[in-house]
C-alpha cells in the first residue's frame, strides 16, 4: 500500500513564497524517502477565475473565499485511498473567512491525521485570531513551527499544548561555498562587490533603507553594487501596481546611485536564486516588520554561508544570534552603511560570520528538514521508509579537488583545499584504497592516475629501514623522523589492497616492492589498531610476500592475547577503553578466520563485533565514541565530536562480518551505520555534502564541522564503495 502525503497549500506556478516552500518540502521528502512519501497537493486559488497549469500532483483546488470548496476538499481527502496524512501549510491571509477560519471547516470534516505548519505566529493576538489558532491546534495531531521564539509565543499568548509543537527550521537549498569571481564574470559583475536582497517585492521589505546606505558605502567601496532581485508580490501588484518599485527607482536617482543599484524584475527559479547568492559578498535583509517570525530569504542566505546584515525582528534575533550575522537595532541608511563598510574592511570578521552562518544552517538544508518532517509524519502515522535514505550517486568531485600531483591535501577551509596544512601518509594510504576500489568498480583512467599519485607518495615516504614518514609540509619536506604505528598499519592496509586487486601489474609490483622493503625488516608493532590494519594488509599480500616471516601470526596472537586478558562479563573487548577506529580489530579477526586454524579467532571476532554493536547503537542510530573523552570501562562516555572515520570503519567491518558469516543482520547494520553520513545520527543532519561531493569533518555538540578535509572524504568514499 502506498503512503501518499497530501499537502494543502498554494503551489507553483502560483507565485508566492508558500507555494515555493510547499514544492520544496514535498519534493525533498519524496526524493529522500521514495515511494513511502509520495506527494499529492490540494492547491489554494485566489478565486474562480484563477487558472494555473498545475502538474499531476495537484488533485484538487480550493477557492480561497468559497466555504463550499473547503467542504468538498474534505470529502475528497476522506475518499482518497493511500493517504497517510495531511500537511497544511498555514499562513494568515491565505484562507477565507475571518483570520482564515474557513480552514477550520475542512479540518473539522477531515478524518485523516493532520500536521499543520504555522508560517506566521503573532504576539498578543486579538481574541478571534487566538480562537482560530486554538482550533487549529485542536484539529491537528502536531503543529510545526520554525523557531524557539514561535513555540514560546504560542504557549504563552495562545495557551496551547506545548506537547503538540515540533520545531523544524525553514528549509534552504544546499548551496555550499563556491568561487564568487567566476560567477561574477559570467553574470557581468567582474570586479564588483555584490550586495544582495532577493524575494517578492513589497513595502514591508524596507529596501529604501538599504538604498539610502549606498552613498556612504560607495565612498569606501567604489565597486559596490546593490542588486534588488525579484518581481513585485502578485497581491501587491494587484492592489497598487508597481508604485513601490517606482518609488525605489526614484530614490536611486535622487541619491545619484544609478550605477550602483540594479533591479532584476523577475520571479526567480531556484537555480537563479542560487547563482545570485553564490556571487554575493554581503546579504542585506532590511525588513520593517519586527514581529516577523520566519524568513525564507534570510534562511537561504545563511545556507549559502553569507555575511548577513539584517533589521531587528523575532526571526533574525534567533537565527543570527551568537555572531551568525549583524542585526541593525534601528532601520536607517546610516546604520546599514556603517555595518557594510565594517564587514568589507575586515576579512577576519567576514569569514567568521560566513562560517558561523554556514555551520548553523546545515540543519536547515532540505535534506535535513525533509528528514525531520518525515520523522514527524512517521511518529503520527507509523509509516516507515524501507530504507532510511536513497544512496547518493558516487562522486569523486571533492576527492579530486583535494588531490594535487603530489598527494591528497590534509585539511580544507570549508570545501577549499588548504595547502598550508600539508599532507599525511595516513590520508594518502587510505586514498589509495579509494582509488583501487574505484578502479575495480569503474575501470577508469582517472582512478589509475589517482592510484599512481598515492603510490608515488608512499614511495617517497618510505625510509631505508622499511618504516615511513607520516607528515609532509606544503613544500614537500618531511616533518617527522618516523611516522606513527597507525600510519604504518594503514600503509600496509592500502598497499596490501593494491596487491590483491585488479589494478594493472605495474601498480601491483610497486605495492609489492613497498611491502617487501617493510617485511624484510620485521618491524615490531604494539598498537592493536595498527596490528589490525597490518594484519589485513599482510593477509591480502600473503601469496606475494614470503618475507613476512611469521609477522601475521605474531600480530594475530597479540590481538587474541589482548582480548583474553581484558575481556570479562559485559566488556568483550581488547582494551579497557574504546577510543578511535575500534571496529578494525574485529574486522581483522573476521578477515583472519579463514587463514588460521584457531577456533578462538571467529569466536572473538563475533563477540567483540557484537559488543561494539550493543555499545555504539542507541535507539537504532549509530553513535560513535566522541573524541572529547574516550570511553573508559565503568566511566561515562563522550558523544561528541563524532568522526567520519568511525562510521566508515564500522561500515566496512559489518560488511566483512556479513561476508564471513552470512548473517543478514550484519548487512543491515552496515547500511544503518552508513546512514550516519546521510543524517541518521545524533543531530539528524547530513554529514555527506551532495553539493560538493565532500564530507564534513565531524559532528560537534552544535552540528557539523563545516570543513571537508581528506580524512572525511576518504572515509566516506571507502564506506560508500563498500556498501
């Protein structure tokens, strides 16, 4: 049986913000959860003469002021099979009757579950408004608002049940950071400093204050251009024509800023909005309404990581707090000019505002907002997705961006490689696994070039005694005398993967030489994680490297001994603490069980893997041990910062456990763990960034770390290729 979700709202091609919001939320829920969340629409029309070329999703129309059409809509809803729930997108002025009370008739007659999203919540309501909102609460199973402020107002001024309220932020596209100059050139603004306001034009926007700021801005920033993008709101145009736009144009002439203020009179597509935002240097939000509880345009600007200067209102006070933007206490041209000039004069301030806004807004991306909506719908109806989220297409876009001719660069500034951070053997050895698995999947020359680069890096890092340097600076100089045991183990794992792959023989011979140089020295490794990585690498190369001289037996015996010495009761583990990369030990034992005649090996592999599973899954979500404080036996564990490497290695360990045991539960757990990247985590936020093909560096207490370094993208791709 299908699980259609019915949305009651305006809908494109009708031109209004609510229509756009409804399209975006419904499409993104269906995109992420597939057939379990197919969208149907009942669209609101202004009157009987309104004709819109709706698509097949729109199954019925309601005429705004016609109470009979609300009753017919209720009949339609009740008769529709497969409808799990009705989501009403509510805005005052959209529905007929006093304060939109016609909607109440539909809600009263509807027999389906209802979730109502309130886009406007006003303080100190008149009694009739309060009554209508209280009735909406009575007929709704859940109420969605977009801010904490909105929830507080509802519980205080409307005296409604707080238990019914769910906070889901306004959605925003996943725009990401882009090179502004390239887009400026494409759009004819090369060399210009772009200030932007976009959205449907109306007097409440307060754009005159930003225009009055331009003379002072130009004195310090001659190349500044203020773009006012968007057509006049259809209802405003119906009531007063283009009088407000004309007044603004006259003000531009009066202030002699014609060359520095430009109007784009057009209803924008999402792609056009994104292009304008990508090239923006500062976003201006001079709204007049201090009671405004939500702003899609400010949300979009935050989502694009823009420094924002905004007037004071309820929404801006909440989302732009904590240095995520600058709020003007009193609307005036002088105030806007002062703050614009301060931001443009300070790269440090600008970058700090960008970073704070971008990281905070990750919870606003449509992928995350759609998840929260679906979870809310699921709580009410019991509908469940067969899979948590569709697997994203495999992309090597960011992987390639992070890799130069020398190797993969260690860190990034957002999604831009930070060459000053240098390179590590750790990252390049694991990147070699990505290139190898990528070649086996796609057989492309591009993957061969990557493999050549990473093998070359490892060759340069290997010393005469078979050990390796780990840290290399931007000038290609080694920063250490010898690398860590962890980097040693990961290098054996990477080169062993090559040797046991379908890469061309020349590549496998290079990996063999690296391993032979190491094996001939019989290095002693103590760290259990390094032993596990090394053991898998040695097993992969066992038929090619006779020089190992019993190293694999030594490492296996050491791992088994560690487990037997520590494991007891409900602590089935190799150490008295859980730190990083824990799952590599059981994975190594699952790998080893076919190569050693020791009944303890598969037993310990299963016990330790099941212990990790029981410890790191909380209410169906993978919650790795955070780096703030490792998990010591009989002590409290930390939950942040969570790292992508943990989800990746747990995923590959579950896949290996399934391959060796045939236990389907391990395969399900592999997918559950991988879903950590897709938002099934402590914050319900995407860690994989589809807009860049990169992966955020981790989950902090407040959300994602917005940087997308080498370890993160390599970890994601290893997990993605294995799943």
